[in-house]
C-alpha cells in the first residue's frame, strides 16, 4: 500500500518593480533549485506552481514535506528573473491551501 504524499504550500512575495509571467517565475524557481541541488535534488521536491498573481506579486507553490528546505533555500537565492533584479520572500508555509488563503488576504493590505 502506498503512503499518502504529505504536501506543503509556500506563500511567496515577489519584490520587484517589474512584473513577470507565471512561466518566467516558476522557471526562475526551477533554475535556482537545479543550480543549488542538481537534477536529483530537484526531482525530490515535487515542486509545482499552484497560484500566481503578478498584480499583487504573490505566488503559491507546492512541494513534498521533505523538500521544503530545498525550495526555501532555492527561493531565497533568486536575485534575478531575466535581467531584472528581484527578491522572493517566503511569507508562510502551511499544510493546507485554506490557511494560506488567510495569508493572501493579509498580504493584499501590506
């Protein structure tokens, strides 16, 4: 019998004057994971983009619970998307999307 995959959701804030498409953003995250941990490390994350709002500079990514630290360090290492300077911050990590929806509402006010 297979065990249920435990997932974690990361709420991310993108600090930049520019706006990026969702594909540009997730490519930058994947590139950072690959650069730091290689293909083997990247394959262990189960990384996926769940939600992206370029107007609010907010994103939600999903990963397996054992890959949280890999994704956190990779996200923190992102300094550029394309040729534009950028910083990505982890606002909250949760086991459910419901808990992150509260963070999203709160980040709109910030």
